[in-house]
C-alpha cells in the first residue's frame, strides 16, 4: 500500500513539474471549434479524452465478461449441489446392509 502511495505521489510531482515547465500557449482547432490554453492543459485534456474513449470502447467486453462469470458461478453452484446429492446417495447406499442371499 505504501509503495502505491509513493508511486502516486511521484507521478503527481512529475505531472506538476511538467505543467509548470510547459505553460506556453497553444491553439487547438477541431471541427471548427477553437481552444487556446497552455500546452500542459491541452495534453491533459487529450490524455483524459483518450482514457475515456478507451474505457467506453472496452465497456461491452467488460459487461460480457461479468455476465459470463455470473453464469459460471450459477452453474458451479448447481453442480456443487448435484455433487452433494450424489455423495449423500452414495453414503446411504454404502450404509444399507447387503442381502446375504445374493438375490438378483
């Protein structure tokens, strides 16, 4: 946990240093929309936009995987219940006295 916290702090420090050193104004034009801001801000917005698009693109696969996992958990529970029934029936069969006459 401490390593994760230290890593997050280090990344934040690097991001702040990057932002402080890249304050040059840049202009971004996209589909007729014009935005002017610092280079660090433009790169941050591009990074966040890319992460959001990536998340939305992978969302159907995530949902499908979770649904499959839920279905497998249900199937596993059903099979475990069936196994318990078979083990119980086997225990009862072993406990029954055998017919010494050997009737068929």
